C-alpha cells in the first residue's frame, strides 16, 4: 500500500501544480466560473456620457480579454439610486465598477475634494492637463486609502444652475431659493455664501423633489440636465459654470486583486483610453443640448458675469483651501 502511495505521490504533486498554474493563468476566469461577470453601476440615464463611455469600456475589455471578462452596465440607479450609496456598495460586493462624479468622493477620500473648489478650472484644456498629469495621478492613488481603486478620470462637466422660479443672472437673484446640492461640504458652503438654502440630496430623489417643488432648483452639467429630463420640472437654466465636476471610473479592490497582473494592466489601460472619448462626447454635445433644452421650453440665460459669482463663492473657501493645502490649490491654478 505504502509503495503504491509513494509511486503516486509525484503524479499527485504534479497535478496540483498544474491546477495551481491553471488557476493563476485564468485567475479572472475562476471568479465567475466560465468567465468573469462584472457589474458596472451609474445613476444616470443610458444616453448619458457615463454609460456611453461604459459601453465602449465593456467592449474593449471583452475584446482584450478574449471574451473572458464581461461587464454589464446598470444605469439609472438600478443598483442604488445615489452615488454615495453606490460607493458604499463597492466593499459590500454588489457593485464591481462605479462610474460617477467625484461629488460624494471627498467624504471617502478627502484629498479629492480639492477639485470641488468653485472656478478652480479655467476650461476643459486646463482640466485635462491637471487630471491627466501628476496631480490627477496622486488623487487617484489616494483612493487606495479609502478602499477604492481609481482607474481614471472621466467627465461630468461644468455645472450650471436651474430653477423653477425666475431668471437668475446675478447671485442676488438666487437669494432664498432652496437649491439641491450634491452631498459635498465645499459645494454646500459655496451656495450658502450665495444666499441660497443648500439642500444636499442623493441624485436618485432629485427629479421627484423638483416635481413636488419641495426644492426650487439644482445645479448640474448640461448633459445631466438633458438626459435626466430636468426640462420637465425646471423652467430656468443659468449657464453659471460655477464648478467643474470630474467623474471617476473606480473598480472594487476585491475584484482588482482577484485579477491577474495582465488583466489589471489591460483594464487600467482601457479605462485611460476611454477617458478622452467619454469627455469628448459631453463637450461636443453641450451646445446642441443647450439649444434642445431651449426648444423644450427652458429659458436659458447665457450672459453670466462669472467674476461676481466667483468672488462670493471664493470668499467661503478659506477653510477648505487651508485643509487641501494652499500650495496644492496653487499647483492646480498654475497648471498651464
Ligand atoms: O454624476 O449628483 C449629481 O448631481 C451628479 O452630477 C450626478 O449624479 C451625475
């Protein structure tokens, strides 16, 4: 009997080794048996640029993994109605990939909040230089400490004010209105300084609250206003562009660690490749969507004196600039 085992032992060890290698080689495969099925979640409509970018991303990842990695897209808050809730769902394993704004991310990774400072970005070219450079890289790396794996910066866009009450051109015109903000301390302070009543709310309840008129207005990029049909519940659009709203594609660290090095590199590269494509979608459609919002009955105010809004909002940023680091804020402003 012992002789038989002694004889079989090398074969057994060899079989185990092979299966171990097999496991390593197809690490991604083991996670979901025949292939890897990953859930990507957003809170916006399928025709919003987050999901259009996600479709391109899923195609690239499937192609470059020879069909092993399949990403299903869950828009419209199917998995959770707000972005903070989606971020909280990542460690729970119900969300594998998040595409959404950085709005609530400052609550998880404080350094990301520096991007929420009003008027810190001059234009889209400035945005690209900062987010695709060492400053952006550092902010993505900082997400590791929050148990989130940042892959790349995609885009939400410059935010604008909408409301159901009146034309707003100057900050004084907005005084006393109840304006929904993202769950974001910097934004809340900026709007308080303008003299509105900021109401931080999850995105999932926003349309309903505007319809019920429990709030008077909100602020979002044109593509969100258009794709979420806010023109049905808001009459006035002021192109304040008071703050730039970056977006992120984030992967669950658990999923990331279960991937082979090759698959990690492939998924990171694909996310970086889709970034300029996704950003361009929103930038190219902005003017067209503004015209369509007007055609759908919104009164659009374009000639906004941004300096006036900047001066008031800037006045409330002292403590935040301190906490983010004056040198870091200047590094962004001075990026050419
Ligand atoms: O990221 O919450 C917001 O207003 C965001 O702009 C929206 O969720 C898209």
